[in-house]
């Protein structure tokens, strides 16, 4: 046996050891799992490495006995160690001529899929944790599992840029592809008629064709129907995931949507859950399969203050807040589930049929296709349920062929893609190309009053002019860096204003008044 093969076997032993400690691999399944990995590379000889398995088991038991805080630190360490173990394995495999570097992603997915528990075991362990420690701890366990089995790409997520400004969260996502073409974005998850029918169908769980061998899901019951939850491999925020209808059925926002969202936060009150508008150009790219988005972090809009509070007759325990928010959004608050559902659906029905030519709001296009929809998002607080409703419309015009209530062309250098649920709530996902482009602009600005916009970045003229005005020739690198961040956030805020169907909050209040919502002293 060669030295190179010895290193391969040692790395495989490390992987098996890791899986027993962090992926619930039963010791009785260790040999068969190891042999499955051997079979991938036609390995027919084996010499056990010198890993002290008993010591590893004892250390693991000791780790489990630590305080919760220490255990979380240990989990973080194991998260990084799987990357190290895989790196060592692949380096050894290259040296032994077992694979080509171009095959690493496929083999990594295959190996980690073999090391991961089956979905039934995941569901069982999740339910046990939930019963013993609660839903928050159960979701934390599941998220840690998805990080440990490498489905959630934690190393890639840590490379993304994130900062807060203008009451928004701005991120530059280095992993997400940019879809400047609207039709291309819409086709990204369209039905192909094959198997699985789309990229979020449950049949993707363990599917080799899309490198989903490590995908694991959880069964849920929403509105007395079967749904499932999965975490996003390249999440936009803490514990970002999607809740998907088990049936491949088109996106829709109706009364049942509100029921389903409330069912979810009843079970997972530490999460938010929301729904895209289910219309082209404003409803995301996965219109073919009904699903929601949410996770363990509240969005900026959830904290937006109220400009005005309104009431509706016969719903005494329910209030409606007009939000101080760049887009058009309201918040319906009540501890009464049924009232939340009824009031929200009442507003939805009125909005989808609302027309106001003076404000360029048209409920139907020339082919009588619906153009207006609500995008709801719910959290639970001490006040009860807080259902945020974002008013959306996907009408186009000659002046704005991509959408009247879409980001305007002068901001395309920063953001051209449709504004979906997450960004409408104040967390922006900007394209990775900005890292290089803004770095070039930063370097140019360091020349002070003699600075000139780089020719390759001419599309950033608006950004450049505004930065020059802000900086007034200042060449301090940190000042320039902060000015660029402030400028990005300012443009994102203006993009949200572009999406607002009621630019003037008074017009929104007039619409709500027409539905019977009044201030207390107006009744």
C-alpha cells in the first residue's frame, strides 16, 4: 500500500469519525458507510488509521456534557473541521490519482450524502429535540446539521459583505448569480416536465442530478396540508430557509396564505415567514411551485415605526399601522388569529381590483392579467401576530419597460434584478460584481480632487457624482469606504421608493379609509 493511499484511508477514517460525532452516524453503520466510500474509488484494500476511536468517543461525550454555550462553540469548531477533513481527503485523493480536481464538487456531495442520516432519521431527531427543548432548539439543531453535512455552505456565506445603513441591511452576495434579464430570471426554476419537476420539489432530496445528495427536509403541516421546510445552501440571512408545498402547484396569495403563515409562526414563533407576490417581475423566480421564505432573523421592515394607526369597525382588538417605510407597507396587529386572517384578506381582495390612473396603478394589463398583489410577512411578538403587507404592482410602460414600480434605470449599475420579498423588507442582496467595481471606484477617489471615473465603470456616473459631492476631495481611505457604503444604502432606499405604489402616504391612507379603516377619533 502506497503512502498516498494511506493518507486517503486516514482521511476516510476522519470522515467516518466526524459523521459519528456530528451527523448521527450509528457506529453499527460505520463499516458499511466506509465501504460505500471505498466503492466510489474502487478501493479494495484497507489499513485502519491510528485514530484513537475510544478517545474520540470519550471526548465527544465530554463535549456533550458542557454548557450550552460551550457546546455551541464546539459545534462551530466541528463546522470548520469538516472543511479541513475534506480538504485533506481530496489532496490525498489527488496525490493517489483517484480523481481529477474538476470532480471535487460531485465527490464531496456524494461522500457527505453517504455520511448524512436518512430523512426519516432527521425527522425523528428533530421531533425529539423539539419535544424536549422546544422548536427554537430543534431548528437550531437542524440548521447545525445542515452546516455539518455541508448542504449549507457556511464558508461561502462568511465571505459575503454585510453592513447596516439607512435602516436597511445591505449585503453583497458573492455566490448568487445575477439575472439582469427578467425572462431569464423567471425561467430559472420553470417546470421542465422532467424529474424533479423544479428545483424546489421534495424529490430533489438526495437527487444526484442536481448535487442534492446532502439536502434534508422537514415535514410540516400548514392549513391541514403537507408542506416541508429546508434551509437555503446560500442563505441571505440567519437560518434562511424555504417552506414548500409538498404538491407541485403554482404560487398563489389568497386567504389560505394567511392561514398557512400563522400556522407556521405558531409552531416556530422565533422565525418570520413571508410570501412573494406570486406575479412575474415582482414575485421572484420560482412561480411554478408554491412556497414561502423565512428564517431566524427579523427584517428591517418588521421594526419600522408606525406613522398612523387605524381601526376597522367590528374588529376592536385589531389595529392597522401605516408604516414609515420607503415602500408601500402596512402592519395588521392582533392576538386574534381569525381577525388577522379576515382583515388581511379583506385588504387583499380590495387591492387586487384597485385602479388609480393618476398614480399609474392598474389592476389588470391589456390582456386582463392580474397586476396587483400583496406580499405578506408575519412575526409573533408580545403584541400578538404582526402581519406586514407589502403592496406590489408589476405594470410596465414605455418609459419603464421592466416595471413602473421596479428599480429605475439610473440605479441598474447597483441593482437591476426584481425586488422580491426579502429586499422589499429591507435586506438587499447586491451582485458580487460590485466588489471589484466599487474597489476600482474607491481607488480612483483616493486621488481626491483630481479623481476621474474609470472608463470601465461609466455606468456608475450617478454614484460617482454623488460620492464626489459627499467627499469634497477627501482622500482618507476609511472615509471613502464609509461613503461608498452610505451611497449604496441610499440607492437601495431609493429603489424601495421606486417600488412604492403609493408614493405619498396620504394616498395610501385615502385607499384604506375607503375600506372603512379610520383613526379612533374619526369614528
